[in-house]
C-alpha cells in the first residue's frame, strides 16, 4: 500500500538519498537535485502482517482480486511506530 510511504516519512528512520528530476522552468527543461528518503516497500508485507495481528481488517474480493480493507489512519499511525521500533 503506497500510503505506507507516509509512515516511512513520519518515522524519520530511513536514510536520505540524492535524486534528480527534469522540470520545466520558464519554458526550459532544467535538472534539479533533491533529497528524499530511501523508500523500501519490501517491508510493507511484514508491517501488514503485524498490523493484522493487532487490528481489525476486512478481507474481501474486488473484481475477482483478493483485497484487504484497512482503516488507513490507523495503518499509517501503526506503520510509523513500527518503523521507529524495527531495525531496517
């Protein structure tokens, strides 16, 4: 779930990396460098399993695909604390 990137940001536990992107400024394409955290969505599965042990969720199917419905605010808050207490 990409909303867990918000939990990564809020946890302040992940290293920063330098990245760059092209922007259009005054009709010209320029490259700007910026810093962002080194996102790691691979940890989301373990986080989700930990969340499901402690919180209610609703498994269902949407257009034939297995889906789990979570309270997003609770999930992001849980994820923030999870990242602060786990060694990544």
